[in-house]
C-alpha cells in the first residue's frame, strides 16, 4: 500500500487487508460475527468485481448505522415457510447482506425440493450489490433472481421529481467456469456512483442525472436525481424499476420507494424497513443437469464467438467482472481519496490499524 499523497490520490490495498480491516471495524461497532462476515463479503464482492460504488466505500456508513441503531448488529432473524416453495424472512433490521445471504440459504433449501422457491425479506436494509446474492445461488448450481428497492432517487420517464429508487435486479445461472451473472440498477447508474464521481472530481456522462428541476446535468455536485435506464427510451428502465418495486416492497408488505427514509438521512437511530425478494431455481426440475450444462455451454460459446463490430468484443454478463476480479486479486483494490480519508478517521475512532 502506498500512502504517499493520500489526500489526493487513489489508494490500492490488498483484498485480504481490506477484508480484515472491515471485519474489525464492524465488530468494534457492535456487529456479531455473522453480520461482520456477510457485510464484508458483500462489500468484497463489489470491490473485487469493479462495482466500486457498492464496495468498501460503504464501510464508514455501515459502521455509523450499527453504532446509531439503524442497523441491528446482532439480529434475531425469523424464517417462516408459507408454502412448499415459498417463505418469508423477518430480518429484524439486520444489515442487508446478512439478511440476503440468509434468505438465499433458505431459498436454496426450498428449491432443492420444490424446483423453484422464493423468499420475501422484511425489515431489512441496504444490501449493496444484488449480484452477490445471485452469485451465492449460482455457485450452488441454482438459477437466481434478486430484487430490491431503495429510497427515491430516480425520476420517471419524462418525470421531474424523484420516484423509484435505483431498484436493482440481478440474475445468475451456473455455467462452466464462472456463472452467467447480470447485476444492474434500473436507473441510469447507481447513486453511489454519483458520489464516487464527486470524490474523483470527474464529470458525469450525458443524460444520466438531473438537477432538482428535472433538467439534465453533468456536474455531479448539481445532481439531485437520476434518469431511468434507457435514455430516450427511459420508459423501459422506469418499468423495470416498477418490477423491482412490486417484488421487493409490495410482495413483502414493506415501504415503497417514496415512503422510505433516505439512506443519507442523518437519523442513524431509526430502521429504514426495506424489503427484498430472492428466487432460486433448480434447473434439474425442468431439464436434466447434463442437458442444462450442454445448453449453457452452447449458448455462451455461440455468444462469445459471434461477429463483432470493428475493434470490439462481445461479452456475456459477468465476463468483464470476472476479469476485473482476477486482476484486483493480484494488484489490489482501489479506494478513492474521500473513502481513504474516512477509513483513516474510523480507524482512529475504533483504535484499529489502518
């Protein structure tokens, strides 16, 4: 790790050091071992795979939320099976990653018997990158769908006020080697990426954010809301945001995005009461395991070998992330200047080596 000029440069730190630091910081804040493990695992997934907006830069926020009581650092979660392939998990205001990994465990167990299973999560919180939980199922040989909502940050198509959250959708399926993995916000970009642009002092791409009046801006400091995915065809992104909203909030009896307290609200003592939804699918309930494997191999080989535009490359969902993760495992994980400064602050407060 090079600390030279740490006030204004990117810091690159080994994954193992970040993992140990995160676990120690969360434990100091009052997280039990499963919470520290799962929250760290979710942040590591994001930071390794190049999803920096949902990676270790969230650690100071999670620490503050546990210390303040917004997050229950030692939750007593309750799972209730309601049908052969369905159940609910009351997360007791746990960290979102703790709730989602637990829900994935129950969904996998049910899917082994029922073929397809769904778990609705109640009284949860921000869970980071949705792909972490789709991957947790895909690596067990299961298909996965994950839905979440968040506080209002995204205008509707042709709208001029915040409505949906960034409302992520993730899907994963087992394949030879790395799984097929899609992880996407239904907004133009995640809001945390706007904060990352602010930290780096970079301009936003055109057409992804608006000011408080609904007019497009490229200065991240003027951004007040995001556009829905799709640009001129943003009605598609707004529609997908609605799909995530119904699964994660309506299907779980939790709050819709306009009713949620902002993640950035200074009140760190009040739980946000988020919902989420996860579906696990056992392919062998529909085709033989051998036929599924052959089909995925044929699909991905055909996709990657298809004709490309000049000087371009076709990739399956997840390909770019697997390559980035391989590189970062060797070279280390980058921290933007603002995050590194916050790490120094919380290390001092918690008396944990930076």
